[in-house]
C-alpha cells in the first residue's frame, strides 16, 4: 500500500471511530430486567470499629478527606452532629491515603424528604478506587432504591453499569444503610497489561449482594469498561452527584488494610 492510500485509510478509520463514539449513548449500557428480589434486612447493631481499623470519618472532622478537584484542599462537605452531608457545590471528595486491598465499612442515609425519581433520587457513589479527577474509578452505586425504579445495573449496590446486585435490601428513606466491602485491587503486569481483575464482595444491610464479583474495568457512563489504565494503590472517593434531589449523609466510615 502506497503512502497516500495508507493515509486515506487511516483518516477514514478515524472518522468511523469518531462517528461511532458520537452515536454511543448512556442508555446503550442500561439493563432493566430482571429486577433483584426485594429483601427486608434484619436489625443491625452498629458497633465501634475494630482495633486495627483506620478511622476515615468519626463524626468530628474531614481531616482524612480532600477535594478531588484539588487534592491540596481539605474536603468541604458539611459536618454536624456526627454526620457528614454532601455539599454538591464542592464536588467529589476522596481519602488522603491510598489503599490497595481492604475491608471497608460505611453507613449512608437518604433524607426522609427525598424527592425525584430514578437516577435523580438520592444518587451518590462509593468509588472503591479513585484513579483520576471527576468520576474516574470503580463505582459501587449509592441510590435510593426503595420503591424507586431504575435500570438494575444502576440501582443501589450495583457495580455501576456492570453488575446487578443479588438482592435489594434497601431500607426506606430516612433510615441508615450500611455497606461492608471487601476490595481486591486489580493487578497489572510490568507492561501495563492486566494480570488479574479487581474483585469485590459487598454486604448491603447485612445481605450479600456482590459475591467475589470480578469487574470488567473502571466505571464508564457511556460505553463498555476495560482496563486501559494501569494503576497501583488508590484513594477511596465519594461522589457529589449533580441531580437535584436532597443531599445524602454519611457516618461511621472505617477501613482495614488487607
């Protein structure tokens, strides 16, 4: 193939790829059925963190958190009466420290007066590894999924746009929800290729909803995930979602490195 033909072919290929990307839509990766069964969780007694845990939020301050947009700045969400509440105008926050494999405990609450529907109702995200600005990373969805229909790979406890939870044990708005997570970070070869995918086990209000689930890659809002970016230890991120519903709150966040 001569140089002119080669250049023409490459340009045409680039145009085709650009057109394909332009046609891709968020709806392309939404899955609506089957819906996980609804389970009423048992009563959970909230206990103190184990002796070897790192306390990420104890209800007093945000010293363990920084702004994702500018990691030189301490996180600016609202703290009052032992609770941290999302300040949507301040953007996402993430831990100062980076982690590889860990056990994480986190409690979250959608306000009793929550409004909106679908993805616009109590939306946030727990990014199990934050690998860049904005929403880059691996997202465990946080959402009001109590009598709130949406695509099932975007409901609470889904690996967003990837894996549907095994059940839906969401408590009503105004009640505290718990995530207990075991995270095994992906492993990459020296050349950046994937050696082993990330895996996650999640208990939602004491109910197993992700069972050693292998992830296909970091979260993608549009398109399919893949491991295109090798990385090591990473912060944990909480999302200030841009929907118009009332902001969520968090409490009692701790982690054990594994």
